[in-house]
């Protein structure tokens, strides 16, 4: 099931995306979707709503250098253990929202990623229980101020600035993430093309590793790394991340301020 979060007439709701001969519609969900929920039967055309970030995470835990070819293209070794960092909630935007080019950078890059959405509070999750704590999957773009990342030797500003974490367009709850095509285009030109099967550490590995240290809450997001092909974004560019079985996350880059 595809679960979207949207606004219409000043109201925010979750809805299940359904395809109809007249186009996609949203069947509004009663309550929030992490627990058992009911569909209201009230349906609105997708074209009539504004899509929001599909979740509002308490935290976004991102993993760096989880594809060997991406580590290589930036001159890095594959790390011995997963490299984790945080992106703040203020970095999260939805499909159709603008990425604001940060004033402290002259080298902004796209990074297409599969995002894992957590469905229940969890800590110290055993490998055999990982699937039980996952709500679903969505597309992400780990937008990075590459020059700041290299200059500052840590990633808080380079990857945590406002609008640096587009998520969307919705969460797909029924998906096997083991071997999906993941790609990024800029102004329609393909930049990245990879498969989730090329991850160095699997989703199970990452959930186990992260929850050894911290509690994850419903709606929290794990970014699983990006394949090779990252490259520059300029003001006016439109960047799209497409993942097989989920859909396409699209954002335009604008000048900040």
C-alpha cells in the first residue's frame, strides 16, 4: 500500500493512494497509519492536494559510504563499520518542495537513496525481527554541500542544512527492498543508476547496528546510502530520484532567501 501525507484546504491528513481510470486518488485514513487503521472511504484526487513529506521523523539516521563505487568515486575507502550521521527534522521537505542552495556552499550534490521508515518504537532489534519494525520505504535525496563536507571534516552543516533531506512522494508498505533499481536525473539527464543489492551493509545490518545505540520511534527514517554518480546541482535545476516499486521524488533547486 502507498501511504501519502498531504494537505488540502488547510487540513493535513494521511491517505492511501489508489489508481483509478480517472487518475490517482487518496482514500483518507482515519488517524495515523503506524498502528491498525481504517480507510474512511472519503476520496480526493491526488491532483487536488499538496503532497507533504510522507512522515515527520523525530530523527533521520543516515549511512555514508554504503556503496563501494560511491566511496571510490570520492576517493574514500569502504569503512570497516557503518558510518552514521544525523540529518535534523528541519532538513526534511516533500516532493515538489524547493531545495534551497545554502549560502555557505559553492558545490551542492544530489545523492539518491532508499529510505527506510520505522513503524514502531524499537531498541536492540535482533536480525530476525527487523521486518517487524519497518513501516515501509520511500525515496530520499541526501543533498550535500560537498565543499563544506570536505572543508569541515564532519557532516553536520554539509548534510543537515534546511531543505537537505527531500523525502517522498509516499511510503510503500508492501515492498521487497533487496534488489531495486535506484536512479537520479537532473533536468531529465540520468546521473545515478544503481541497485539496492549493491549495498555493502543490508537493511537488516543497518537496523541492528543503529538500534544497538539508540531507540527508534515510529516515523523515524534511515537513509541507506547512495550509489555512484553523485554530481552537482545548480540553481534552477530539477532533480528527480526514482526507485523501482515506489515512485519518483522531484525537487527544484532555488536560491536561498
